[in-house]
C-alpha cells in the first residue's frame, strides 16, 4: 500500500532537467561524511549561477546545502542496506530535491507516525513544541527537528511517498523537497 505525507503537488515528477547522484553501499559503507561531501557538492553546483553576487551565492549555497544534507542524513541514518539516489533541479523560483532509498518496515512505521505529527499545523509552532519536548527528554530520538527547521526557517515544502519495495519488509521511501530561491541580482 502506498502512503503520501506532506505537500502532494511537489511529489509529482520534476519536469526540469535533473542532476542525479547515486550513493552506493560498498567497502567504505555510507556514512555521515558522505552526506556532508555530497550536500556541499550539490550546493556548489546549483549555487554557481549566483556567483556574480557573493551574498546571493552564499545564501543560496547555504540553503541548498542545509536541505540536501538534512535529507541525505535521514536517508543514511534510517535506510535499509542499499543505494541512495539523489535527484536535484532548479528553476528561477525554486530548488527541488528528491531522495530515494529503502527502509525496513519498522523504520517506515515510526517515520510515518512522526510525519503524521509534524505535517499538521504551523511548522513554527510545531518546531517550538518539539524543541521543548527535546529539552524535557534529551534521550528522545526521531524528533523531526531538522524537518521542522526546514519547513519553518527555510520555507521548505516537503512530501514523502512510501511504497512497497521488491523485497518483503522493505519499503521504498521517496522524499521530495522544494525551497524558494531568490534571483534578485541575476
């Protein structure tokens, strides 16, 4: 059974030309440093068109880098063994990202429960509530703070599609994101 959380319209195919990066499992294993390196690469690549203005370049690079890093970290942290595919595109108004990976059934259920909580209501209010809950319970995991920060502070629109994978107890997770990009100086 397929389940959708978040903003449905951004989960409908990316029409622009897409850049694709594939992170493979292998002898080096996927780790946190792959997240940072990959997100820096993607942020640099897509921010290049803003190089005529250092402030615009730095702002766009930071926003894209933060978004990509957060979503790749989640994919690495909660994935079932296998590859992670990152697809990105940008037009004059927004940067779009799709991260695809498999998760096991238990992680999928826990994540769907979290998404049911953090995708209803105002992201700013939910972020404050989650920060307070984390302060009261420092051992809390899977808080959703990163996703709420993206929605609240970066204007990210997010969507997730969970669908059956080829193997039993594996779920294919597609995470979609879109953030506004200002091209005031171009």
